[in-house]
C-alpha cells in the first residue's frame, strides 16, 4: 500500500484539508469556509478524500493545526497537533529553502515568521486588531460594493495615491467616505486600503525587526494582488506568493506528521473514515475537585468519550488519553 499523509488546518474563517504522498506531492486539496460547524465540514472533507483515494493508498498519518486544532485533533485521532507558526514554517521552507520572512494573513489574524537557516527563530501574531486581517478588506469591499475577488485588480488600476487611515475599521470607513466626497475613485481608495492594511501589519507585527532573505506571502489574503503590490512597495523588494498559498498550514502539518511517523516507525492513531458516520456532542461541566473549579470540555462520539480538556491538573484529560493510548496499543499487538 502507498502511504498518504493528511494535514488539517482549522481556522476561524476557513478549513483546509490536504493530503500528500511519500514524496511530499500534493494529491488532495480542499478549501472551505468555516460556517461555524467545523466537525461537519471535516467529516464532509474526509468523505471527499475517501472518494479520491486509489485502491493502493492508505492514510498513514494525520496532523492538525489552526485555532480549532484541539477539538478536531481529538476527533480525528491526530498523530500530531501543532501550532500554525510551526506548520507554516515547515511548508514554506520546504518549497523555498532560502526563506527569511513569512507574511501570513488570514481572515481573522495575521502572523509574521522570521526564519534563519530553515528554522523559525522569531514570530509575532495579531489576533486583536481586525484592520490587519482579511476581514478588514471584506468589510470595506462590502461597503464599496465591490466583490472581494476584484479588489486587488482594481487597486492596480489606480492612477493616484490616496492615504486611508488603517488603524481600525471605524477610522477606515470614515476616511473612505471622506475621500469619496473629495472625488477619489474606487480603484484609488482600494489601493489606499491595501496600503493601509500593509502599513498596519508592519506597525503592529514587524516593529523594527530586521527582515531578510526571500519574502513569502501566504494565507487567504495572498490572493489579493493589491496587497502583494503594497508589500513590495513598502519593502522595495519582490514578494513571492506560493502556488498553494491558501493551504500552506495544512501542507506543513502533513509534512511534519509524515516526518514523525517515518522517523519513529509508528502506526497512525487516525480513527478511520468511519468517524464520518458518528455524531459528536460537545458539553462542559465545572470540576469541583479543588478550588480552581475548572470548566472541563467533554467531547463524545456515538459510542464513547473521546476527549476532555480544560482541566489544569489533568485529572480528566489524562484519564481519557490513557484509555485511548491503551486501546491503540492493544489494537497494534
């Protein structure tokens, strides 16, 4: 059987699921909007993956990253669960070994990753200010009545520069209205918005850090060529957008789980495609075992408790993980 490795990136805006083969070639890719039902979307994606698998292919490992990685990792029986910084750096340095700086902008957050000799040595994240994320552009595109897919191309048509306040969405909208009243065109205002997002990104994340090497721009916002142009203008340097810019986190975590499985020679803990038939229920309770009174999150499938998390001491989470490990070891014998 030929082994494939599955990477899942659970973000607040999108859910990305990919599969790579033993040579790190991408053989399956699915990008979906997160509509607030990540479990159902993942189940649908697994069904799609199963349909695309050939007779001589089997899942040898599963890795999960992203803001919702813990829940989905528990449900899938992931072999590794790691943060987005590690996952993005793994994929980017594989495709571009000379990477020095990674700009990653998604719908709800943005990241800066500094790489030295293929290893991430520094990073910064913006999870608070929407003006540095894709949601900022989505909001302004709606305000201007322009499809977000056309945003970048229109920005490149601007004949004049106009500065738009980009410190927050409220200031930006007020400034947009003002500039429209002064007679600036939509392409000029959109270019100003792109430059405002990049300016906000540089002020909030770069903050004097020394940037070098190849500049790589990824994440959903990398589809906007207006932002790419704004970065290049800001840096006076070429900025590269990878072919699979929108799923680099998922590719990275798949590469990491492949390395983990192959180096240790272990069997995957993936719970199999049959989980698409299960119903998963999430509930919570307050543990009164000590003064901490932790809120414990419990995830149950149709037949068993598959995860508990949130307890500081590990009383509940360890008990479930130990049971799962015991079943896996028994199955492997």
